[in-house]
């Protein structure tokens, strides 16, 4: 059998690369939201019963930070920034988003009210993790590559374990990091302070509180510095403008149609 032509081989490889780069349908939304903005919000282990011995400090701070994270997540959605839930699978390998959320949110545990407040929207992404880091043995890195993310905002719990491990792995992959100190809950005040200090000094993480983190300015800065994909953003803007135009036409048509008014 003759050897294949080199040109044909390269064409096939290019087709394969294009195919494997195509997004899979997201289990929550349509799998196409937030491409090209350059930033992503990562919510770590917030669907959690927080039920363990010595949980008092974490429960208190989880309930305090939940409204702040809710507002931040909604602002991200409004700005087109992808929101990614990365949650422990609690050792249940057949579990999925709906099962985990329903179990926690409907239960009578310290974390139920937090989960209820932070219910994922249909366009959010959801990844299950088996260990402490959001990156270890998960599809997170592939998802971030597809979304063309350069900077990560990480919130959740526990600040001294899963947040710290995830931030460390993100740092090793050259992501710019933001971990608002008022949006993480740790096992104790001492462990929280130690984790924040380590992320600040060793990982170059911005740990200022969420009240000082201007998401709109951050998005604009990524656009100006070329960290956002202008081509993708332009397509989204044009798509939004087209939808808005169609909506205006529909309203105009309704108002001008004599038969539309009874």
C-alpha cells in the first residue's frame, strides 16, 4: 500500500484538531457562553453540606460571603464573564450537578442555605473534582483553554485547602489570579490568614476584598491589553445588536399593525 501524501496527512490532522477543539454541549447551558472575554469566575465547593466536626468558623463565614458571591456571579454573567462551578464529587463517581445540588439544597445541613442562595444558572459551567484542586483530574484546563481565559477569579471554600491548592495549580499554569479575601471561607481565622498570605506572597495573587474588585474595569483592561479575543467579542456584540434590532422591529411591527390592537 503506497504511503499517504504528506499534504493529505496534514489536512487530516488539521481537521482532527478543528474537530477536537469544537465545544461539547454544556450540561447546564449551551457550552458557548463567555468565550474570548479573557476572565472566568471559579466557584469552588460552594455546593457543600459543610457538615463536619469543628465547622463553626467555616459555616459562619460561608453564610457571610454567600450574598457577596451571588452578586459577583450575577455581575459576571451580565458582563459575559463565564461562571464555572467546580465541586467535589464527595466520592460519588456516578453523581452529577442536579443530584449534588438537589441533595445539598434540599437537606437540613449547615450548607443548605448557602447552596440555595448560589444555585447555578442554566448558562453556567459545572465540573466535578475528585480531589482538593479544581485542576487535578478534571476538564477545567481544557475548558479554560476553550474559553480563552487568561485570568481567574477564585472564590469558595475551604480557603486554606481547596482554594489554596487550586490557586497554586492555576499559578503553575500562568493564570493571573484574583482571590477576594472576603469571598473565601476557611477552617479557622489563623488558617485563613496563612492561606491569604501565602497566595499573596508566593503566588502573586490579588487578594483585595470584592468591594475593591471592579469587574467592569477588569474586563475592559483585558480588552485593552489584548488579553481578550476581539474577534469573539465582536461576534457577540454583533449578535446582541442583531437580536436587539429584531426585537425593536417586532415591537414596531406590532404597534403599526391595526389588527394587533383589539
